[in-house]
C-alpha cells in the first residue's frame, strides 16, 4: 500500500524520522558549492551532504584524509547559502574528532557556528562513543556512518565491501544500536551486504541511508558528480549514472574552443 508523500517546506531531523515511519524513502546527495546546491536543492533532494568527498571531487586528492576543518566549513557555508529546503549535513573531517571528545565537540561547534549547517556526520561506532555523546549533549544533531568508512582506508587497506564475515557484521549491528541509543538521528551504511543493511534498518527506529547497501534501507545517497556523470573513472556496482555530463561538457567546450578559433563566436548578435 502506497503512502501519500508529505510536502516539507524545510526538511529537518524530525522530518526524516516521519519519513521512515511513513515508509517514504529518503533522497540524499552531496554538494560542495552554491551553484550545484541550487540545482540539487531545487530538484527536491531531502538531505544534502557536504561530504569530505570534496577532498576527492573538488581537490583531486586520492583519499578523503587531506581535507581540513576550515575547508569543510568553506564548502558548507556555500551550500547553506543556496539551500532552501534540504537538511544540510556536514562531515567532520579526519583528525577533527577521533582521538579527543573535547576536540570533537569543538570541531562540531565550529562547523555549526561558522557554516550554518544543520547537523554533522562522523564515521565509526564504539571507538567514537564518547565523542558522539559529547556532541549530542551540546544539542548538535549527529548522523552516524558505519560499514566502509573512507577515513579509515589505510586501516582497511581496500575499498571492498565490509561486514561480509559474521564477526564484523555483529559488531556493525551492535554499533548501529549503540548510535541510535546515544541519540543519533540517522545512520549511513556504506558498502555492506544488502541483507545485513536491511536487517539493521528494520531493527532501528532512526532512518538508515545506504550507499552500496541495497534497497532494503530507508534512503539512498550518492556523490552528485558521479550520479550526473561528471566523473567517469569511478565505476562501482552501486553507482547509477543518470546523465553523462563528462561527454556532454567535453563536446560543448571543444565546440566553444573551435568557434573562438574560427571567429564564429561571438557573432553579430552576441556583441554590443
């Protein structure tokens, strides 16, 4: 039985809980700048993630590790100025929360005050329990992230699917329940078996957003630049490209260059 979709003028953490309760799937995409956010937000995306994936997508780094807290705040500020409807979640970057709960709180407060974001996201389970508690106690909404956690890439040594073995799967389930009990409003599961992801989603009252985690969860997230085909080297199984902007933009720019060289641009109608 289908459920009528509720229209939200502004999506909040409460809205996401309602969506899960009403079995309405949650759409989530990344954005890192004003212009892209105007499009992503205007199209009706529920949650915009200012991801530390900006380290790869915007700066060309091999991993998410190099991006700094101040750089995340710069990107988040640009997104916040453009978004009118979506909930804005900002990643805490590597090194800003893992070792010291006080630093985690300081980093979160700095993001919230300086960017105007609505919530923060951080990776990990039991290992970051005290940091999560301290951030939540300050009244800052927290989204968790389990499964493949890219900030730990050198620990894992690979971007392969996580929690395929029983021991790791059991830890993931315990960590998910712990994050819910602490007060996280949602959870991202990245690159875990679909059956496990569905089991976790059904065991929690908070929404579970998947990326490479099947369709049994409460919503999906993709990197926008991948989804619209601006990137072309990255081809994981979970990625669906809805456009091929890499080819379209390359052709358009090549045509522009040719028109400039041939003095076809600008023509008489395109000058003063």
